[in-house]
C-alpha cells in the first residue's frame, strides 16, 4: 500500500482545535502546525474546516465544505 503524502496542517485560530480525519481527531494547538500523512480529499476537507493546509509541493490546498445529506 503506498504511503500518503505529507501535508502541513496549521491552526490559524486563537484556541486549540481538533482536525477531524475520518473517525480520528488530531489535536492542533493554536498558531501551530503538524505534518500529517493524509489523502488529497482529506486535505481539502480540513481546509474546508478552517485549517490552513499546504501540500507536499508547497502550494496551499483549497477547501471544500461538507455536503449536507
């Protein structure tokens, strides 16, 4: 199974938040970032949640809003 690329996920908010990655919640402190091995779809979801996401190529990832059922 190929490894997922590393995306840098930053929390621009003034309080700590949890990045929801599937069923997992990854804590990201205010003003800090983490490198996470996630898919491009998950990266777009996190950007839609308000996180600043940078791809492995150094470019910002644009977000998408969650679809309502």
